[in-house]
C-alpha cells in the first residue's frame, strides 16, 4: 500500500507563509491603487479594497486596516486635500504593508495615502467627458442661448430646504431695485448617486413646460470637492446642453469647475452669485426703460420750448410789419395829395379803396397766420399731453415723490421718509421702512 502524503497543520503552513511575506521587503511599503468598500470606523478603521475591470466586475479584493494611531493623520491629510473624509466608493492610492496572521489570514495595513491621485482621477474623468461633448457638438449648445432681457420667471433645481436655495431666494427677494421674481422649485438630490438621474428628470419636466419660464438655475450649497463628482456626468451634461432654456449653474466653489459649468449658458460659483446675475440683468433692462422715458420727456419739452420761441418771434414781427406797410401807403397818399390836390380827388378815392382793400387783405393775412400758428400750438399741446405724466399714469405706471420731488433711485429714500405714489386715479401715501 502506497504511503499516504505527509501533511502539516494549517497554522504551520500559514506561519511559513507569514515568514515569506515578512522577508519580502517589497511587500512592506507598497503603493496600491484600489476602490474603498465596506468602510467601517470603530477606533480602528476597517475596509475592503477592490479592483474592478472595465465592466465593473471585481477582479481582486483584500481586507485592509488603518490603526487608530495613524487613522487621524491619514484621514486629515485626505480631507484637507479633497474636502471629504474617507468613504465607500472612492478610488484611492494607499501605501500598505502585507500582514499575515495565523488566526485572521492575510490583510493589509494602511500607513499613508496620496490624495492627489483621487483628485487626478476625478480630473481625468472630467476631461474625457468634456472631450466627448466637444466631439459631439454639444459643448456650446446652451451657451448659444442668451439670457432674456428680464428673466423674472425662474425654474430652480435644488435640494428642498437646502441653505443654498434659501440664500438664492433671499437674494432675489431683497434686491435693491424692488424687482419681483417668480421661482418654482424642482427638487432634486444634489450629492451622491441620485444626483444625475433626479436632476435630469427635473430638466426634462422643465423643458416640457418651458413656455412658463425664462431661465433654469441649478444650485447647491457648499460641500466637499469630491461631492462635485455627481455633476461630472455625461448624461447630465448632455441634458443641460440640450435644454431649450438658458441654464445658470451655481454648484461649485471658487476653485472648482464641473462639467456642467462647461456646458451651461452662464456658470457662476454660488447660489448668491446666480441670483445677482439675474438681478443685474433685470436692473439693466429697467434702467434702459427709464432712460427711454427720460429721453422722450426731455425731447418733448425741448420741442415745445423751441416752438414757443418761434411763435413769439412771429407775433413780434407781424405788428411792426403791418405798421410799416400802413405808414408807406399813407406817405404815398400824402405825396399824391400834395402834388396834384385839385385833380386827384378821383385818384384819391381809388387809392382809398385800394388802401382799404390792402388793410382788409393784411388783416385777413394776419388773422390767417395767427390761426395757423394757434393750430400748430394746439397740435404741439396735444403731443405734450400724450407725453404728460398723467397719460403715463393712465398706461399703468406710477410716480413716487418725496418732499415734492420725484423719486428716480431707491437710494434717495431713507427709513422714515413719507412718500406719495400717484396712480391713474388717486394717490397712496406710505412710509419707508
């Protein structure tokens, strides 16, 4: 009978394996790239490290530990660079040492981390998406949509109850120009795996009702740099690019720029900055209208002034002209009477008739000229009446005065000032808070 094989205990086998591992210097301080999974912290930190292929299938796994003595330093280093603590789903580069225990098997002891690898991987993915959008002609589609002259109807995509959304609405409500804005919230997740699908759904709903809105605003509050990964998504960026309304993004920080910022019509850094952009656009439109109104009133006033000068001039010239004509004719008549007093009685009579006719014609001409100028003055008065403040009030505008002077700028008013607002019918008195 053949001899049975000679075996050793499992403990002895693992002990030999441990000796081999500990003698291999390359296994004691090695940088490893992996994805964090099953992250747990209870004094010490425990996790699974995974490697996945292009299809997302796990092809390698190992247990790893960060001991309490080094965890704080490693996590602080990562948080300071990325703005986020270590967590599941992050792709990281760790310095590890292989550890073999007869009781617990093979594990990895983490001694250091390279946060720049995580940030670099995020940037690489961002550039790949931007290049694809550029190749497909999508990168500038939404940028070709200019902001309306007065974007007052705003579709807002944000997390319900988020501080950033509150800041945005407060900024709009308390604008110095007193412009009214109308917002409609389309709630969506602003971080994590649900961000892209919920924001895409909101954009599609807005597009289906785009006649109700002037602009779309996507905003979020502060957060970690890695939280912005959710906005480096091709499908989400494509939906923004194809949106039928101009999109304003306020989802980053001063140093961060997401893929959405590259495709949006107007990217800004914060929700407050997004509100200021909209307020400034409407303020410019309001200022332009006020300038047109002022120009019309000034032009009408100048025209009236000029025409009054013309009328006064004509009136001043008519009377001396008439007197000169009469004086010349009287002198001519007097000369004729002096030269041939005996033979010109008939001639005198004829000339008297002629003189009477001239007086009549002159009187008629003067009357006609005055009638024409009066009619011209009436026409000018009608034009002025059309441009008068009352007619402006009749069209739905109002005039606010303080101390008898019209208010053209909110900076003229101070708390406690008594103001009067004149409407089409009646006046309203109020006090500035």
